[in-house]
DNA sequence: AATGAATGAGGCTTCATTCAT
DNA sequence: CATGAATGAAGCCTCATTCAT
């Protein structure tokens, strides 16, 4: 596929979206001004309008990119040798990227926005559905699933997993900004393993012991 | 004649906060204008400033009220006869009140705000800590805890419970507004029971083993 | 003349004007709010409107009162045994009252207001004219006037005297608020005497000495 | 193509300050709205904020510009051949510029503002000090000073001169706006000469004594 | 392609004034 | 006589967006 130079240079768009992520995470979608974004990107305000129709388009594009990033994470998770490792990848994706709790704040804002902006809501729902389907599939195909706790079906397990994931991400936002990405990651991993043992280790700890 | 004079009539404050909740949920903290709130409350803009120093104070007061409401829910949960019922109360508190998904959107916004407004962050963290402590205690004292899955300690179980709760609330925000409070409640209950069985039924595997 | 109780109790009016002076001096006519005044007076906002039609009326009444106070100062000056003492009274009137540089700020504001509010302008002009006439008369009748410097006529001398007086008052406003009323007074007296020697001591210091 | 980009085009600033002067003189610092200023300048409100941080900054800049104008007047006064001419320049500077009594009203307002705004107070005090020093120096070096009345020292003479100057300016504000700049100038000149004769003609008494 | 000056609507907040009690 | 809750117009300021260069 040839990339027509019209309809935006991908590099510029990326540059702007990178800047937007920082600004959105730092101040929120609607508190971040177009000027903030342009300054963060090191370009002029007007230039943003050459690549995005308006601010809402930037937000939508961010949501879109988020969707792609989640897809990639999912792909990586899929290729992990064990289910546990897959889950670890999924649960820590948001805290080891470039910025520490930047992503968490962005995602919480994304959900908040979704509750009012149906376009964003559709996107987020779509992301979620895709990811859930992927994980459901992952579980269904993993050997551990056989001994899944309590006879829960794969899609029920996936739902619990994602709920915990979202819940931890939401909590992440409250952590003082002094917490490093590594510390956040460690915390997420701990919970992931706890959850994994709970869901897939079959009879957990033998009661009779 | 009652004397509401000194330090603000609680009724007015309540009226304003009720209106603010609707507006905040509908448009978000920063997209909701003071005019929106005054219109929703059926009063003039200026009057809000007799009861709140500024918009931030309204947001803080909302957070504060949220804290008290959570405390009350916790109290009710504490008085439930079984742990399962306690959890059901905790998990459905946000979707059966007066407004349907209003509360969910508000809470997600609250966390988003917390990531930037340290005052709000402190409040939310405080709410969370109190609630977690309460539930930890609840678990520690419940007979089911003895057979808790996987040897998880009460506070670890509480952490998982709250993560799921937050995660479900976050998801709630994506539901089309056509979903009724009852439907949301049903969904929450289902997940709650699933989680409960998982965590507290002792041997997750069939009892006959 | 009997004083009808309608058309305002003089005490309340005085109380309000006293408070207004403090507020006006502290914040300026238009920066001082009616609430400021009521708080300073220890009464409710509404009560001010029982005694004054509106804020402008308070300002006008302040100007009016200023006029009467100047008249009284003038009267005292008239009764002083010597011209120098008369001048000393006139020059220091504004810095020994209850508050220190409160009055100076008020008067400067009064002139500023006069430049836009023709009602106030008329009043201030009237005050000035009356005072000038009084001092002109004082000079004309004093023995020192005979040896007045340079053959200046009484009204020309009066004009100079008032110019210096206003000029010193204006400067007063720049003094850090740490300066006490006594220090201000001392400074004013020094200039007064300098001016007096200059204007009325006949051949000043003999040149030949 | 000139580069006015960085740190504000001086022309725009000047244009805004010119408009602000008119508005401030007409309505006072705090009564003049930003809209008034923008309308007077023929630009939009928002544009002012590209050149000034806020309204206070406009006021400060006006005070700053006043300072520079006074410096220029002082410089011109310094180059006058005789002391009398120097004084005439100083005394009439404010009433012959572009606008008639605009400047007087502005200066009175500036002093009023100085009594509450310490930043402005510092500026005005600085202007005054510089000007006083300049005139003191002017006097000290002029031959007339030798025969100065009454043995007054240069700085004492300067103080009197400035007091009279300020006093006349204050009075200027009361003049009906029908008075032309020329008439104001004439009046100022008359007083200036009177003062000069008084202060510097040596023996005020006829020379034959 | 890129800039940033310019616009103006809209948000937050204050405050003079009124009026029911 | 006195209060202070209530109103709403108006002021300051921000910011998404446009457009001449």
C-alpha cells in the first residue's frame, strides 16, 4: 500500500499524538489546551490543524491509537509460552512504557470521556471486546483452563481478569507520583500472580494440609 | 423558625451538590459549567458562591460527600448477616441509587481528577483506605475466611475485591444509557457471586472430591 | 429645626460613613464593596440601603462630610493666634485624625473620582473654593501679609499654599505604611514652616550676611 | 520583513497602552474594563492578553511608561538654557501632550493606586526620586541657586517645587473639561513663574534695598 | 509546510441591589 | 428597624479555531 502524502504524514501525527498523550495525562482531555499540545510537540498551534480537524479529532485519534496499542499488547500476550506470562504482559503493559503513570491517567480519562462521547465509547467498547475475546480464546486454549477454578467458563474468567486489570489501573492513578514505573510494575505483577493462582491453580492450597 | 444562617444551610448545599452530581456525571467536572449546575438546581449562578467558595470547592465537597456515602454503604455492609450479602451491598451500591449510571461516571471522573488534584487524591485515597480496612475487617471476622482460597490473607482478598469492584464500575460507564439500573445491578450481582464463590467457597473444586 | 426621624438617623449614617472611609482608603471607592463596608460597620448590607440610596450616594455623602470637616478645620485655623499656626493646622489636619494615612488616600481618591463624577467634582471644587477664600481672607487680615514676599497678592499666596498642601498630601500616599501619624505630621510641619518663612518673612535671610 | 515575534511587538503594546491611557483617564484604572481598552484600541479583548499577562500588568506597564516619559521630560528640562525654562518644561509637561487633562487624571489615579498596590507604589516612588534628584542637581548647578531664597538647600527647594507641581496637577483634575490644553498650560506657567520668582529672585523685596 | 497573531464566544467569579422574613 | 439570601449583569480571562504571511 502506498501512503499518499495527503491525508497526513504519519510522523507528524505521531509526534502530535505523543505530545497529546503527555498533556492529556498531565491535565486531562479538556483541561489540556491545543497550545499545551503544540508546545509539548515543539510546533505551532496552527500546524496541529493541518493534521487533525479539531481537538475532538485528536482525542479520537488517541483513542484509536490506544486501540492499536492494546492490540499489539494482546498479540505479544498471545505469543507468550504460558498463560501466566500472558497475563503478566497484559497487566503490566500500562506501567512500563515510556512514562510511568501517564498511561493510567490517560486510560481513566478515556473511560470518563467515553461516558459522554459516544464515538469514544464505541471505540473503547470495541477495544475491550477485542481484548476480552482474545483473552477468552487464550484461556480456552491453555491447559491450565482445564483445572480452572470453580468451573468458571473462559469468558467469565476473562471478565474477572479484565475487571481486576481495570481496577488496578484505576488505583494506580492514586499513587503518589514518586512511585517509579518499576514499583508500579512490581505491584501489578504481585496481584497478577495472586489472581492467577486463584483462578488456575486448581485446588489452590489443599484444604486438608 | 429554624436558623440556617451560620455557615451555610445544609439543604441548599445538598440541593447544589445534587445538581452538581447530575451535571458532573453528564458532562464531567470541567465541562460542566457553573451555569449548568445553577440551572439544574433551579437557582442563580451567584447563589452557588454563597455556599461554595468556587468550583473546586464544589468538586471537593462532592468528593467529601462521596466519602460519607461510602462510609454509610460500608456500615450497611457490616451489618449484613453473611459475607456474601455484605459484598453484594458493596458491589451494587453505585447502581441502584437515585440515578442509574450517573454515579459510575462521577466516580470515574473522580479518579481522573484525583490524578491531577492532590486534594481530591487525598480524599479518594482516604475513602479507599477506610473502605478497604472495613472490608478487611469484615473478612477477618467472617467464618468463610477460614476456608479462604489459596491461603490469601484478608487484606489481599480485600484488595482483589476492590479491584474487581472498581473495574466493574469502570466498565459500567461504557454501557449504553438504555441499560436500566436493575440490569446493571443484576450484572454486578452476578460478578459478585462469581467472585465470592471463587474466594471463599473453600475448595473451588467440587465438594465431593 | 426638629430632626425628623425619617430621612435617616444621623448616628447610623455616621457609623456607615466611618466604615466607608476605612474601606475606601484601604481599597478605593470602586474596589471597596458594599459588603466590605457593612462588615466594617458591623451591620448587614441591606441596612446601608436604608440610609443611602446606593453606593454613589455613599461616595457623595463622604465627599459632603469631607467638605464639612474641611470647614471645621478652616474654622479652627481662623481662630489661631498667628498665621503660621493657622497654616500648621491646615497642613496637618489630614494626618493626625484617628487613622494615619487613611485620609490621604481617601482625598487622592476623591480627586480621582472628581475627574469623572461631575457631582463629586462640584463638591470638591466647592470645598476648595471655600477653603481658598477663607485662607485668602486670613492672609489679607494678617499683619505678616504686608511683608509678603515678592508682592504676591493674598489669593496668589493662598493658591501656592494650597498647591503645596495638596502636593504634600499626594506624596503622603507613597509613604510606607510603617510611618506613624506623628512622623507624617512632623514632616508636614517642617514643610509648612519652610513655606511660611519663604512667603511671609519679608526678606527671608538677608543676602548680605 | 521585520521580526516582531519574540517577546511582544512594541507597536502593539504601545497601541494598547495608548488606548489604556485614554480609558484609564476617562474611567479610572478599575472602572475601565478590558473591553473598553480593546474597543478603544480597535482590537479584540483576547489580543491584549498576548501582550500583557493581565490587567494589573497593563497598569504596571502604564506606570512604567509614565516613568520613562518623566525621564524624557527631565532630560529636556536639563537642556534648557535657564532654570526658569527648565521649570516651565517640568510644570507644563502634563498638559500639552496629545491629550488635554487625560494625563492629569491618570497621574492622580496612579497615586491612588500606589496607596494600595505596592508594585505601583515602588514605581511611583522611584519616578519621584529620580525626578527630584534631577531637579535638585539642576538647581545646585544653576547660578540662581546662589541667591536662593531663605537659604534653602537645593533639595529643599526641589521638594517645594515638586509639591507645588503635584498640587497643581491635582487641581487640574477639577477643571471642567471645556478648558483647553492651552488654557491649562497658561495657568501652570503663571504659577511656575510665581514660584520661580519667589524661590530664586534672591531678595524677594525690591532690589533697591 | 509552517507560523503565530488575531478573534470572540464562553467560563468563572464578583458585587450592587432587592426583598421576604 | 434589621437581616442576609437571592438575583443577574458585567468583568476578567482562556482557548479553540482561523488566516495572512
